[in-house]
């Protein structure tokens, strides 16, 4: 699996949440902010404890990471991106395809793709 550059500092996450732009989908919400210093994208996948137990949260994180990696070559570079899972009971039996479609649609709406399918 390819390595993703992650956002680890709490103040960086808060800065993106307050100053960045956002888009809501069916399963996820993305927050993003352009960075002048970065060459590549940096990512953070957030799943709340209210979503479920640790097995479910890690599964969702894995699915979000895989969905991002399929679109990574199509994305514009130099962004800080937060991918946040929506906590709803009906979202428990979600598939990777559903998350991929939702994420791709949000990236397309916000003009983060180099070219559109």
C-alpha cells in the first residue's frame, strides 16, 4: 500500500476546520484548504467514537484511505484535506464502492480533480 502523508497535529486539524472550505456527501464530509508550502496533499481521516467500536472505526478508515488512493493521481496537489465520517446508524453496512463514489463526487464538485470523468 502506498504511503499517505497525514496531518497529525491538533492545531492543524482545527485550522482546516475553521478556515477551510467544506463539502458534504451522503457518507462523508471533506474539509480542504490550499497550502502554499506543500507539494503533495496531506490527509487526515476522522471517525468519531460515536460511530461504533474500534473494529468498525478502523474498517471505515481503511475504506476511506483506499477510496482516496484510487483517485490520488487525479487530484490537484498542495492541499490539506480532512475526510470526516458522518455518524449515523444507517451507515453501518457501507461498502468501499459507496465511499469511493461519494468521495469522488465531492472532489469533482469542489474542483479538486485535474480532469473530470
